[in-house]
C-alpha cells in the first residue's frame, strides 16, 4: 500500500509540473485561430484556441448563430 501511495504522489507531482508547463506554453500563444467546441463537462459551448487548446471563454449569441450552434 505504501508503494501505491508513493506512485500516486509521484504522478500527481508530474501532473502539476506538466500543467504549469502547459500554462506557460499557452501563455506564449496568440490564439490566432479560435473555434467553438461543445464541452460535455460544462454542457455548454466554449471558445477554444485551435492551436494550444486553451479555453478562451464563452461565445456570444452572435458567434453561436454564425457557427450553427443556434
Ligand atoms: Zn492559443
């Protein structure tokens, strides 16, 4: 069991490092190509950068209409 605990902590630490790395990379992106994507978790349409996949925010009604979501 001690081994499991060690592995879990190791993996969580790696996830944290990778998330920080991801944030850094996404911070360098100018998000030139934003697309609308339905997100199953939040059950809503999100604006997502097509390059770095960062969630930019929620689309306006106008943007939803233009993308045939409404
Ligand atoms: Zn981006």
